[in-house]
C-alpha cells in the first residue's frame, strides 16, 4: 500500500504569498497616507504663501491710491471710517480675498490682510502685514543726473541752504555765510567726475553708476544703492490761453495758464501765479523777471514741449530769491538746456531727457535751487546751492515703504 504525504511546500508558498501581499498592502497604504499628508501640507503651505501674496496685493493697491490721490484719500471708495483712517477696502480674487486700510496717524501706515481657504476644512488662513511709508520728495539733491556728471573747475561745487530758515538764509535769500552740508549729488547710471570740485554733501550712485575721483572731494558719504524713478515731465490738462504781449515782452498781470510760442522776455508781476506752455523749439528768452519779495512774489512754471532751452547773461532774476517761484519742466522732447554768462539762475530744473551744460565765470554765477537732467556738464565757476525747503514745498516721488512687519 502506498502512503501519500501532503505537499507542505505548497502551503508554505501560499503563506509567503499572503505575507508578501500584506506587507505590500501595508506599505502601499502607508505611502498613500504619507502622500496624503504631504499633499495637505503642500496645499496648506501654498495657501499660507498665497495669503501673503494677497496681503501684498492690498499693500500695492493702497500705495497706488496714496500716490494717485495724495490730497484726498477718501475718494474711490476708500472713505473715512475713523479719524485719520481710510478704508478698509476689500477685494475678492480667484484664489482668496484681501482687506486693506490706511492710517494717517501718527504716520502713513498700511494694514493689509490676505485670506486663502485652507484645504479640506475650507476655513480661511489669514496673514496680516503692517507697512509704514514715507513721502519722498522729488527734489532732495542739489543736482541729479540719469547718466554722466562731468565737472571741470575747482571749489565747492555744491552746498545747501534753506530759504525758509533764518539760520540758513538772509531774508529768505541765499547767503554764502549761512550754508549747510546737504548739497547732495546723484547719478542713476553714469560716470561721475567732479574734477577738483568738492561736493559738500553725499554722493548717491545707482547700481550702474561709478565715481572717478578722490573720495576726499566728497565731504559726506558715497552710497552705491541709489534707486530712483524719474518719470517724464507731463503737461497739465488745462485750457491754455494766448499769452499777453506788448512789443518784445510778455507781461503777466493776471494769474492763469498761457501759451508762449516765441522767446520774448517774460515778466511776472507780484502775486501773479502763471503757468506757460512753450511751443517754440528753441526757447531762449532775453530775460525772465519775477517781481515781488518773499511775501508777495510772483510764480512762474514753464512747460516746454520739445527742442532746447538756453539762458544767457543776466536773464533770470528772481525777486523773492526763492527757487520755489521759478519752475522749469522739460518734457521728453526737450534734449538740451544751457546756462551761460554771468547770471544767477534761482529756480528748479526738471528735464530727465535733456543734457544740461553750464559755463561761465565769476563767483556769482550759480544755480540756486535744484536740478535733475539726463547729464550734467559744468565748466568754469558755475556752482549749485540746494534749497532744502524744496523737499517739503516741491512735488513728491510718492510714498514708498520704509518698514514691513507681519503681525
């Protein structure tokens, strides 16, 4: 009789297969759990970052509002929810929402909250950011250039004073015995060569700018992180009237906006505020006279469309002695400005597309105020005396962030 034995090998294989299946199943389940946890973690991280992006979008909107309508922050739906507070303004975006408000007390501060829905739960993840801002003046240096500054001469090329400070002026006028050390110069992206001149102040250089000279000729500090946007000068939207003329002189006795299409002499009477649009391509008035004193001076603002501007000789007296009473804006079509002779130009020049050439002799040959152009070339004794009051009285570059804090 034959005795049959059970094949134990087949049973062992089955057991091993079952164990392997269990191990694979557990491993796969663990992997799926891990992948799910990781997915939720990544999704939450993305939501967390997205909330910050939305908060920053609110900050951008607030800055745009502050710089577009600086004189009335309550417009465009911002209102005034409390004394010194505007907003909140809320926006719903594709990936979440934000709310932002502006506080003006004690300093201009933005509070922005970004919210994004959390994965699975749908609850909102919030991040709150506080940003303080500062209103930066456009004219905060004696001279600035988009590109090169080239000086050939000697002596103090720049210093500063203040037409509204009796300690830094005499009867509101420049006094060489009352000067300060804020005669800063700046170049956004050119070569600065001041020769044997001295900058009584700081020198600000952009990332692509360089200084060729002895650092001892700069009494302040040389900075290499100058970053400024110099927008084109723009023509105001208004109704321009024909300028009054008698013989070879435009004499303004009534405030208003006028068109000048020639280079006749210009006279602005005391207390008269005039803006002129210059349409001639070669603007070289025989004289520009602004009458009045520190309390009743006339004011002239010039907008030139294109071409060149030249002032020579004793052609730009300013009765008040204050730069705030004479403003020159060269639009993008203006490519050349020259000042020569023996006169003192008391005013402000802004023409970021124009070259500025200065030449002449005599200790009184100065630009008293501030200048911003594409390039600066100086020969002779032409000196810059920056009026510090322009930082408060002149136009602003707008509000820029000074601190960023997540709450």
